[in-house]
């Protein structure tokens, strides 16, 4: 079986397009409050700057990351 190599920017596009579109009209990824879905997307985004991921075009995702995917008080 042959596996095609997918470049990191292409993978980033595939993984960022859906949550970005979904967040266009919502505050949270699933329901009306913080959920496991938010943690699942926020966790890898913590490394987006360090990895230089091309996320500039995903304004809804970036806004959500800046406002919702920040440290939550205990």
C-alpha cells in the first residue's frame, strides 16, 4: 500500500477549515459552554506559534483561541 506524503500546511488547512467555519456563528465548539471538544482543539493549538502553523486565514479559530482557549481559573 502506498502512502501519499501530505505537506504540513495542507494538513493544517484540512484540520483548521472545519472548526473555523463552525465557530463563525458560535461561541463554543459543542453546545453553549466549555466542553471536551474545546479542550481537544485547544490542546494542539498551544503549539501553533512554535510550529509556525499557517493559521492567519482562520480568523474565527484564532479569535476563539485568543478568547476561549486561554487558561481557565480553577
